């Protein structure tokens, strides 16, 4: 799974099936549901929290785990 995360971070930007959200602070559960429904409506995809959607993509400290953010 970590290899897949690194592959997504290497993508030049989000796409129809890949969405990055910083989610630095408390993330609104209604917003989270909206993103999940949007991804489901296009046949599925991946929502990656804790990653900036600005180019170049980068991990954003979120306090969950530093292990997943190391390169």
C-alpha cells in the first residue's frame, strides 16, 4: 500500500479517479461523503487525505502517522 501511495504522489495532478485533500484539521464528514459519492459516480477511485492538491503534491503533517509520509 505504501508503494501505491508513493505512485499517487508522483502523479502530476489529481484526475477523475484520484483526489487529494489536505485535511489538516478536523475534516467535515459531509464533505468527505460528497467526495466519496463523486468518486463512486465515476466508477470508483481513491481519496487520499493528508496530501496537498497543489502541484507538486506533498504530504501535509496531519498528526496521524509520520511513517506513511516518509519518502
